[in-house]
C-alpha cells in the first residue's frame, strides 16, 4: 500500500506511532493519546495489527521521542554479568555472611540454606557432588532419586547469585544490602555449597572480593545445551533444535500396528488437576520444618529506634513524608496530639502511611521510632 523507506521503518520501530494497515481504511484509524503521552492502538476483531508508518500520507505530527540520556540508560543497566560487567568492587567474609544470613535470611531459607515451608533451598550440601545427580532420570523408575537443582549443583554462573541477592533479597526488603554485605552473603552461600575458588575451600575467614569472585567456576557451567554464549550462539541453537533427539522428543507412530518391538507405553506422568500438579511419585513433602528460632532469655536486646527508622521508615519519610527531625514538616501532624499520631501510625492512614509502617514492630517499639522521628 505504501512504499516504505528505510528511515520510516526505523521510526516505526523507535517511536511507536501512528499507523495504517492494509486492513484498516484510513477513516477507521482511531488512536487516542493515553495518559503517558503514548498512543492507544485500535483493536479490531480482538487483535492489533502490524502498524506501518507513513507520516506524510496523513500529514500527522508524530512524536519521535528522543534518545535516552546516559543517566536513563544507567538506571536500566543493572545486570551483573559473568564477565564482570556490573559487578562492583567490595568484599565480605564467609563469617560476616553467616551472621547476615542468620539475621536476614534464615527465617525463610532455613538453617544452612536448607529451604522449607515453600521457600527455595540455597544449598543441599556439596554442589560439585550434587551436580552429578542432574542426569538422574525417573523415566524408568519413578521411585528413584531425581536431580537436585540448587545454586551449587545447577546454576551455570555465579554472577547470578550476586545480582539476585543484591536486587531481590531479602524478599520483603530488597535493595537494602550494601555491596560488601552481598559479597559476604555470596561467600557464605558458596561455602555451604562447598564451591572452591582457585582450589581453595571457603572457610570462615575467607574474604571474597571482586577479583576472586570472577575466578569462580560453577560445577555445572558446561552442563547446559545448547550453548547460548559466544558468536556462534544463534547457529548452535538452531542446529540443536533441528534434531528432536537432542531434547528427548520421541515421535509417536500412532497408525503403525505392531506385534513386536512395539513402542513402550509412556511412563506414569503427573497430571495437572485444577490449579496444580497433584500426583507426584514419590510424594512431595508438605512438612513445614523451619527451625524454631531460639531466644536466650538472659540475652536482653535493647531496641534501637534509629536503626529501625533507617531500616523501615526512611524510604518514605524524607521523601514523601516528613523525615526524622524535620520539625516544620511534623508540626501540622502533631498539632492533633501525640496519641492520635501514634494511633494513626499504628493503624495506618489513607494517605499513604501503611499500618506500623509496614513493619512487624510491636506497638511499643513503633512508638519509640515515632518519638525518635519527632525529636
Ligand atoms: C521473607 C522471606 C525471604 C527472606 C527473608 C529471604 N528470601 Fe530469598 N527468596 C525468597 C523467595 C520467596 C524466593 C523465591 C523467589 C522466586 O522464585 O520468585 C527466594 C529466592 C532466593 C534465591 C534464589 C534461589 C533459587 O534457587 O532460585 C536466593 C539466592 C535468595 N533468595 C537469597 C536470599 C538471601 C541471601 C537472603 C537474606 C539476605 C534472603 N534470600 C532472604 C524469600 C526470602
Ligand atoms: C510506604 C511509605 C511509608 C513508610 C514505609 C512509613 N511511612 Fe509513615 N507516613 C507515610 C506517609 C505518606 C505519611 C503521611 C500521610 C498521612 O499523614 O496520612 C506518613 C505519616 C506517618 C505518621 C503520622 C501519622 C498521622 O498522620 O498522624 C507517623 C507517626 C509515621 N508515618 C510513622 C512512621 C514510622 C515510625 C515508620 C517506620 C516504622 C513509617 N512511618 C514508615 C509513609 C510511610
């Protein structure tokens, strides 16, 4: 319908703009600007179409956007890659990692990363040993041990653990760990998985840093096919998927009658029933066996309001709500009396204050944090 030059194709890709397709007559082109300044595309017969842009044909003023700024790109560019891109300098020891783990991770991931209660295990023992279980196959014997897939046995690259912990953990407070803390936690998790670095075991004193981190070779690094790395990746992947045998596909010859050498009946498989798979062999354990946290009664913990504030309030207070010590900011709020302020904080408000600030502090502790903020 329209002849497209190279440039206008590019703008179509870059800009998300306006459009005619051979399926739409020009009068049916309806596109509204939406709240973000983008365009809402018409949906015809429940489908959107391939849009072709020819600004000249419509005399339209198109929003060609702009190149992202360096800082905008930087904000997106957060990945930590196996070759060290995105991995900052820093260091932390196995021992520090263990302390952090006990404080911030054990409640979900269990002692020594054993997992449980629906949370993933971070270790099941020796990664290099367990890597050998990955070829276990329950096709013939459903009662046999299956593969053990945890960080140490399965993950091909260590950089993922660093990135994952920094950006996603602890689950309820992601992005609160310093780089050094992430190194310490990574060191601890490597040690409980019995991964060595440069032939060295990671004992308690071992200090992990960037340089050492980049020397890690995970046991299962070469265990993935097809190879998706390197300049030949695309070719390799295509060649791999050309051959169904590479991924266990078996052609079922339905029509063929047979008396001998018949195709074996398929193994018993788990069926998806309703929302989940219900038929497992052997059955999946439903025991929730996270260790009880033992608190030594003689060990009196003094509550530190300042740390609690910094851990749980400062991301909003000092941002969308008054910070600690901001007398002017708090003035109109405390005008209604301190008791009301406590209650509002404890119960939460409709204006963005979550009950107890979204924490599991006790009411008394919470009040201490409020007092600290008002000081
Ligand atoms: C409140 C519970 C909770 C806490 C606390 C927590 N995690 Fe997690 N963690 C999760 C959940 C849930 C997942 C799975 C997330 C998913 O698969 O989307 C997970 C996944 C992970 C994984 C990926 C495991 C895998 O094999 O896929 C790592 C590594 C991890 N957490 C490390 C940590 C570390 C280190 C800490 C402490 C700093 C921590 N977690 C604290 C709940 C938690
Ligand atoms: C998710 C953001 C967020 C977090 C986290 C948060 N606050 Fe708030 N808080 C607000 C906002 C927004 C307001 C003001 C809204 C209002 O006045 O209703 C507010 C108001 C308050 C008030 C005044 C309530 C009133 O109106 O009388 C108190 C007290 C308070 N926060 C205490 C805390 C404490 C203590 C913490 C940490 C333990 C905390 N907040 C964490 C967002 C937050």
